[in-house]
C-alpha cells in the first residue's frame, strides 16, 4: 500500500516536521514493504527538510503544481495508486 504525506503546520513549525519524521521512521522500520510512504511537497519547499526525510522514502517526493489542492491530491493518488483518506 502506498500512503501519501505532506509537511503540515508550515515549514517553520518544526514540531510538525519532527512528528512526520518520527511517523515515517516508524513506518520504514516496522511496516517493511507493506507500506510505502510517498512525500507530497509544495513548490518552493525547503529542500533541506525534504533531504532529512529521504532515508524513509523509497521513491522521489512528488511536487504538487498548485500547492496541494484536494483535486490534485486525489488525481495524483489515482495515478500513483496512493490511498487518499483525507486531502487537505
């Protein structure tokens, strides 16, 4: 199963980054090949933050053209076989 995640709370809120890093780390360590995390990013995202998450990702992060509108996230999910539970 592929599951998409986005940085949330804004790039300046490091609590959100650390929460996401911990979640991705746990998935990477404990879910094995059952779950593949996919990182959705916005144009202009801080690449240093993305680089810090790469060890937990098997594929390249995907940049959403319009900043992550629900319709774009849903279409991306359909094309990439990512299950969308909630699109923000």
